[in-house]
C-alpha cells in the first residue's frame, strides 16, 4: 500500500521576473514502511520534493497525497495537523528548541497533540533510551554534540508514531562515523517502529543504508527504483 | 498553556538583556501609572471632599432664571439670581429620602468701600443663618482671630487670605473686634510699618446684585478672621455674614421688612408694580378701599420668618452612598412638580472653574501617563518584533513539527504577559507603596494650582481598589497591544523558514 502518491508535481520559484522551475513534473509512489533515499546534486530539487511531501511547501501544480489524503487543497490549520499527526521531521541543522532539555524536546509534539504530560513523558523516555541518550535526558541542546542533537531530532520525529519521517540531509553536518551511526539508528527505528523513512542526501556513502533510492536531477526523477 | 508559559519563561531567561529592557519600561510605566492614578484620584477626591464637605454640598439649587450653573467664582457682574420659593423648596427637600441636610444661603459679590480713599475692592459674601452654617459645614474653616458669632445680629467672618489682599490694595489691616492686631498674622510689609499701620475692626460693604436698583452700605463688625482648612486661596475670597445683613446689603427684602405691617392700600399699590401707572389713579382703586377693610380686620397678620425672605442658593448634602446622578434627576423632577422655580445642579458644575481645573489637570496627567505607555508600547513592539525575526528558524521548526499559529502567538503573548506580571506588578506594588507613603510626608503647598493638584493643602494621593484594578487593566491592555504585532510577525513565520533560514 502506498503512503505517498505524487502525480505531475511541479514547483516553480519566481526570481524577479524569471520563473525558476525546481520540480518539472514528478511522479512518485512510496510504499508503507519504506526506507528510501532521494539522491541528487545540489539544486536538483530533492529538498523541494521533501518539503512538499512534508507539507511545509506547496506545489505549483500536480497532486500530492500523503497517507491517503490529498494535501494540495488544504488550509493552514489542516496542513499543520497533518504535519503533527502523520509526519516527523529531521532537519539538516538539528533544529531543536534551545530552551527545552532533551526529554522536553522529544515530548514537545505530543504535548501539542494534547496528550497528557505523563503519557508524553513515558513515550519520550522510551525513545530517549532507544536513541542512546538516557544519561543526557536533562541536557539542553547547547550541551550536546551534533550527533547527539540529531539523535534527539530522530526521537522527536518518531515520538508521535508518524506515518512518515522526512530527513533532509540528516548527516550533512556530521562527521562520517557519527553520520553512519545516525543512519544505522534511522534504519533500526524503521525496523522497530515500521515507520516510512525518506531522506535526501548527496553523499554516495549513505546509499548503502537505503532499501530504495530515487535519483533526481534538474527537477525530474531520473532513475527509479534502485534496489539497495 | 503550561507548555507555552514554560517556553515563554525560559526564553525570557535566555534573552535576559532584552527582557530587562522591556521589564524596566513596563516597571516604569506601571509605577508612574499607579502613582498618576493615585494623584488623579487624590485630587478628585480632595477637591470633591473640600467642596462638598466644606463649601457647597453635593447639589446646589439655584433659580431657574440663573443663566450660568457656575455660582462659585463667577466674574464681576455675574450675580446670582434670587430664589423666592424657599418654603416650597423646603417641603420638597423634606420629602426626599436621599437628602441628608441642606442650607439655604445668599451668595453674591459686595464692594468693600474704602473709607480712607475712594478705591473700592470686592469680596464674595455668603449670607446664612450662622448656626445652621456651622452645622452644615462644621470643619471647613478655623477662626484664627476673634470668635465665631454666638449672638444674633450683624456679624461677619473675614477670611485671612482676603484680608491680606485688601491690605495690599488699601493699606488697611482688618482685625476682629475682640482679637486686636495679632502680630504673627501680619504681612511682612505691615509688620515693618507697624507704627503707621492703619487698622479697622469693621468693614463697610455694599452689595452688588443684578436686578436690584438699590443696595445699602452696611458697616459690619468683624467678629472673627478665618482660615479655610483647604483651598484657602480660593475659598479665602468668601466672607461669611449673617443672613439678614446679607439681604439688607444686597437690597433684598429682609424678614424684618416683610414682618412690618403694611396698610392694605399700600399692599394694593405694591401689587400693582409693573402694571400700568394709569391704574393707580383709576376709580377701582378708590372704590376698593372700603371693601378691603373687613378683610383686614378679619385676618390676623401671618408670622414671618427668615425663610420667607430671599436666598440665592440652597446647598444640599446627600446621604452617604447615594448615587448623586440619580438623586439629581429625582430632585429636579420633584422641584419641577412642586413649581419651585429652581433647578438642581451638581457640585462640579456649580463650582465652575475649580471643578473644571481639576478635570483639566487630571486629564493632563492621564495624557502624560498614556503618552508614557505609548512610548513603552512602541519600544516593546520593536524589541519583540526583532526577537520574533531572530528566532524565525526556531519558530519555523515549531510550526514544522505541528505547532499551530495560535501556539506561536501565545508564546509571544506569554512572554510579554510574564514580563508585565513581574515588572509591571512590581511597578504597581511600589506605586501603591509610594501613594501610601507620600501623605505621611505631609507635603503642603500654598500655591493655587498645586492645591488643585493636591486636592487641598496637603498632597494626598489615594488609591482605591478600583483604581488599582484600573491600573492592572491598563497594564494588561498595554501588554496585549504591545504583543499584537510581534505575535502577528511570529505567527507568520512558516515551517519553510526553519529550512531556508539555515
């Protein structure tokens, strides 16, 4: 069963009087539980594609369905609800809330969902253990290394049991060893939580972790699928 | 809510510098607003208390013919119209359950005739039954020389302030009949020329009232010299005289005049006042006289009291807790129904420029405080907006992981609200403390304008619970207004900002 279905997706960015096409008509289907990598050079459109799938950017034209729901016609409140309930994000620069500690950062989406504080804390504690940061639970992001912060971001992305986790260049700011451990972790979480992972990268070393690879170039999917 | 407040509080601690700037502004604004409200309230209450309790009561009745409501410090020539219907008024007042007490009085201007040279001065007179006056306004002045008139008859209490003014103008120092010259009260210039000082224990007054063609020069003995307890430089223009002398001085018919037996023919003539003069010589005049004789014989002369005579105003005090607006409406309706030909006017209108000045000063203070808060709002808006823009990636990330716009806006409102509560609360608390401490310092003034601001001779700002509540509301309004634009800016941050601003 496909959790994401994209048909004829186009995205243009106006640059003064010029229109710069970022996606020129992407068709893509992603199955439930996939661990998929989108690869391509800088400016190829992979971040734009992830942003549109993640409901943080909007298509110029085409259809995008996430978890069986067409998202292109939804209003801001509905789109935000989808982000909260169905999607987890892992950003390149970790993007944690600086004034909250590790546990609080992880439980943040659950509290937005109006889950009880006790339930949120229990789930956050489970995840912080799974990502190996139990002893850092009370630390603020500024007190963690890059790799540790990304682990926190992974835990936060998974805390709501989303249908999909999107990660845009999750290893870009990490050294190779740490990057590898993060990908190992993502893969393990994919197996444990059965969550669909889609991550973008332009690092060839990352590819060995992906079960499915989608190559994008100049706004079009070039080669798909490639078995891992 | 807890989550919003937690993040807001930690952000305040994280951005200590900015928080402190906003906090100091809020503290200053709240402090000044609290003290300002205290000053305004103290001034309003002081003026109200001094005028109501000490000078004219809550409501003043005046003739329907009276053009201006201001009967306190009306200009020269603007005399107060006479009221002829006190007996009817009295019956109306007796029937009003909200009226505590009242005092009918005369109030007009008189000339001080200078016996040594030809330049007269003016003095306001309040003519009243002096016993009733003291009962109505028991604490409004102190007799500093002489005594309060205990006996009936011609009497005058001269305000010390006006005595000084008269001395400046006429070189004559007035003293009480019994007190002599009290050196401590002499003006410095008078003291320096003590040997040559011209003194007098009586004063010649000539009433000035419109519509009266004849007034009388009256020599008043000065029974006492008085000092008003508050606003002495304003009330100090008013001398208090006995009612009959007042009427005589102003050329009004006195009770004694009315009690005199007037032959019926003369009454008839008086009754023709204003009619055609030809009728005086008509046949009916001559023919009526014999017919009138049996009537005169049959009717006993009616008892005439001071209440039958002319007044200018009736000062009314309401019972405590009575709504003055409501009382005013009911009283006016009752007076109209009784055909009393007077209208009831609230004290603040009847006191004219004093009430007006108090309002103007109060308004100016309010505008000042509002101006201060406007500046505070601008600075807070600017600081918070900068903060929202600087934190765009963080806010965008929150939006990306599912925070709705109201959550982001609430976070900013929460930050401002916490700062307002802490610093504004501290400002209000210290303001309340200052308002409590200031009266203990007994800061006094003799300046007219400052007396208005102080609400009396001593600076006594006050703060009621409602005034504190008003300050809190104003602070809350400032908080919300100051947070509105930054909230809007913060809520407009998109999840994409979390990615693109990296």
